[in-house]
């Protein structure tokens, strides 16, 4: 699902602070618009949240993909 405007701004601010040197593969600073995804977890069948909310970021230059845990950044699912 797409991030809302406030969530997108929050993530972009966080990302610029934590990865100021750009893409670790090509060093470019052009990233695609992040998307929120849920990655499956290996948990018990009765678990309340069987996915971990993640933000998907793709380098617009070399297609390197990174995932960030949304909850750690403070972005709710």
C-alpha cells in the first residue's frame, strides 16, 4: 500500500538522516517513492500480527532494493 503524504515525509526525513551518502551500491541519491509492504513472519498460527510492516525503497539508478521496519521508524501500519 502507498504511504500517505505525512508518512512519506516522515520516512524521507528519516531516510535522509540515516543514509546520507545515497545508495550503497551506486552512491546515487535518487530513490523511488517508498511503499509499505508486509513481510510474512514465521510465527505461531495464533499470532496477532503475522506480518512485519516494512517500507520498500528502490534506487532509481541501479534498482538496488532496501527494506526498513516501519514500526522502528515510527510509521504505523
